[in-house]
C-alpha cells in the first residue's frame, strides 16, 4: 500500500485487515503519519528508491497507490514538485510493478481530471481536461496505466474520488493534513476557536446560494470501494475507471450549516475572492461503480460531519 500512512490509505488499510487481507504500508512519511500506520508493517522509504520499493513489491500480489501530493493551489505555484512526485515517481512505481511481476494496481485518482465539466453530474465519459497541474499529473498516471495494461498486462482500477471527508467511526483515525485544506475540519477549527474565521472563496458562482457545490463522500465508503475493486481484479476482471461519489452535491454554506448543527457552535466566516481553477460544481454520477464494483456510498453528510467531529475531539485531547 503506497502512501498507506495518509488519510485515505490508513482507513483503507483497516478495512482490508477487517476483510482478512495482509497489508504492508510503504510510506516516506513526508505527508503521512506513523500513528496512522500503527499496528501494520511499515516500510519507511520513498517511491523513487527502486531497491527498497522492489524489495517490498516482491512480497505482494497487488498494489494500492495513494502516494500523491494533492494541494491544487500548491500545484499551481510549484508544478515541478507535483510532476516530480506524482508523475516521475509514479512511473518508477509502474516500472517496478512490471519488473517484480505485480499485475494488479488500484489507483487513487480524482475528479480534478475532468477540469470544469459542462454537465453535472459527471460521468466517466466526460472529457478529461484538467485545469491545474495536480489534475494534469493524475491524468498522466491514468494514461500511463492504460498503456501499461495494453503493453504489459498490468490490470488496474482507477478510482476517481470526489471530496473525501469524515473519519473512522471508532474515532481512532481521521484527517491529519498539514496544512489542512479541507472544508469540514477547517470549519470545525473555526467553530472551536482553533483558527480564525473560515474563508469562503467566492459567493457569486452560478449555484443556488452562490458558493461552490461539491460531492462529499465518507472516507470509509472510499475504503470499501478499494476492497471491492481489489477483489474484482483478483477474480480476473478487466481494467476500469470509475467515479466514487454520492451523487448529491452540497454548497459550502450548506456544509457549514451541517457543521453548526452537529457541533452546536457557530462557524465564523469571512468572504474571500474566488480561487483560480475552482469549478462551480463537481458532483459524481457513480452509477458505473455500482454496476462494475457492486458499490454504492452508504454514509450521509450528517455521518461525515459527526465522525469528523468525534475524531477532532479525540485528537485534541
């Protein structure tokens, strides 16, 4: 599990273990956390370290690739960093998989590959036209996977996440980004006084209340999709790319209302200018995931916010 000490990887590792799979986490801990990998074998090394990577790959039959830099704004300011990590290191991983005879890979992709779509909800047939280096780097890896499948028989499932959110219901693990960029934890920090007021980036979008609309999906629903994708490939299925979302969009203001309801606290806000490259709305059509993976998101926005609040309380004790 490449990048398994991060947010989504750590939740998926626990879900895999519950299903009886053996998990090896491979992470350089540049953005991951050793605490999130507690209880698992952790190989602390970089993906670009071919010797360490190959030694780990020779012990496994499948790979899940979570190790990507994922800050859109940072990718615009420092694209070199993103192409080095997400593209160059990604190719090292693909080549090592082929050389070590690993022929199954689950890839954490993103709705950012679609850019600013013309139609909502977004289907997999929507043209992939990313508008920032982060999305471009993910699209490159998707294209590389398609080529490696044709040439080397490296079968894959590409999972295009929408907005991952929430925390494990146990409250033991959750988001630990530094810096934090996700709306729900930022709103909770503002509500508790742990940070200044929350910035809302634009209230003049062509949406019902003027703020951006996103499809928020619980991290454990994402974890479940990885397991079904892995088991499908293990049974000899062909490669596929699918959206992972709920099909329901919520505006920034609607999410803040939910945070206030769950926490019982007011979220102080201030308006800020739009961020470059922020589409007005990103909502998934996830029906293909239902057809090919037998998967559907189960958890609501209320459950997302409630589990995130529980995790925040436990983390800050």
